[in-house]
C-alpha cells in the first residue's frame, strides 16, 4: 500500500473517531439535561468502549 494511501486511511479513521466522540458528547449532554440517568450510564459505557 502506498504511503499516501496509508496516511489517508489513518486520517480518515482518526476523523471518524473524533466525530463519534463529538456526537456522543452531544448525546450525553442531552441525556444529562433531561435527567435520564439510565441513558447517561449507557452513553458513558459507550464512551469507554470508543475510547
């Protein structure tokens, strides 16, 4: 695999993880604002899984 292709794949994966984290943070804020502790716990577990 060429170096440029490998670098592109790596950057895409990193961007995807950042988007997942950002989306998860918005979902956590909404769950906390609504007082849904069950959802907060599930989202926190998801956050630890994502890393």
